[in-house]
C-alpha cells in the first residue's frame, strides 16, 4: 500500500496536482499506511505535508481536516505507547491537542457528526491520569 500511495503522490506531483485536496487526501492515506507499518516518523511527515497543503488551501477548518487531526493524534499516541520517541511528554500532549482540535472542528461544523472514535480516544485519555508534565488543570486536559 505504501508504494501505491507513493506512486499516486508522484503522479500528482508530476501533473502539478499535489497542492490540491486530492493531494492532501493521498498524503493522509499514505500516513495511515505508514502507521499500520509502524513507520511513525514517515506517518508524521506525511501528515505535516497534508497540513501544509490544507493551510495553503485554507481548509484547516474543513471536516476532512478533522480526520487528519484524528490520525495525527493516533500516531502521537502510538509513539507514546510504544515508547518510540525521545519526547514522551510531547507525544502525550500532541495527541491530546490533535484529538481536541479534531473534535472542535466536528462540533463547529453544522452538518458534521463528531467522530465516535475520536470521542473514544478522548475518553480513554481522560480516564487515565495524564502524566504530571501534561496536566494543566483538573478541567482541561493537555490544553
């Protein structure tokens, strides 16, 4: 799957179409494939590239970016859980922030339904005592 998405991205670039919503979706799908292969650094790179494209397109508040943020939070949480990082505090906090931002986009969209999986991850995080370095207040998790 990774090679297929990389080829799709190469073709989009070749046709000057990577800086489109289709390009952002292809990169987001590549990040999922990398996540499944436990290539977390590559997944983060693809998600950052997706964010940069959506920022240039002005679609960071679009519902499709809510899914990117959910995937971003998932990658950070996987890196935290597998200790696949030198910055555990940053991974936990980044996961919290990404899930919250994903949820906020879904709640602000008139025609959107908040993602049940995102709510499950937020609930999972809330049920666990966040690491001391991640707490900000009793009512606000990792803000």
